[in-house]
C-alpha cells in the first residue's frame, strides 16, 4: 500500500526556518534519511521513496498553510493515494516545545492548515504527527510566534523532536 506524508508549511525562503514550517522540516529529515530529494510536481515538491517495499511519497505543498487543502488533494489524486493512506505532519502550539504526538483522526484543533486539508478532503480520518512549538504568552502573539524562527537555545529540542517525528511517521507507515 502506498502512503503519502505531507509536511505542512508556507512556501518561500522567508518561511523556511519558522515554527510553522516544522512539518516540512520533518519531511526534509525524512528525505535525508531515505536518501531522496524533492522535485517539483505541479503545485508541490515530491520525493518518491520506498519503505519496506511499499511506495512512500513525501509531499511539501507549495501553497500557504491556510489554503493548502486543494494542493494536498491534488497531490493525493496524482499519486493515487487515499486520505486513509495520508499522514499529515505539522506544528502544534498547544504542545510544549519539542513534544511529539501521534493522532489517528479528529478535528483540526484550531490549526488552519489542518482545517483546510480536512475540509477539502471531507474527512477527519487522517493520521497526524504533531510537533510542539509552544504557545506564546498572549493570544494576540500567536501569528508572530508561528511565523518566527526558533531561538538558538530551542534548536536542540527541535532537532530531537524532528528525529522523533521521523520515527513516528515510519512507525505509522509500517503499522499499515
């Protein structure tokens, strides 16, 4: 069975190292571990790999987070992967920095990128790997927080979380 792993984030070099792009950071680490590189495929970057003899597609949508659902849906159609074979990887401000959590289904939990994907696909039955980026002190600071790069003293925790997220993704793929 084929699987698609989609790392949510925003396109462009100005967003590359931001908290909101930690999902794509996980995909970069996964591609490196699998010795694969990304190539443009329509409105996404896709790395084609195999894991335990099955096709594994790593997808980074080239659309802004809040409107990425149609691009993810197109990638799934192109790759012939169903929502049940999808794993979303993304940031979560409700988890402490460096915490990684796996979820098998559910609502968007206030994450606009996840809301866009679930709304476009018409299902909440999507597996997820969430990476904690911590919550800012005030609600009006959320947008600035998610679009800011990690602080130097946070990078060790982020790198450890990315490595754990890679392991969680591969465990989900293996369990199917």
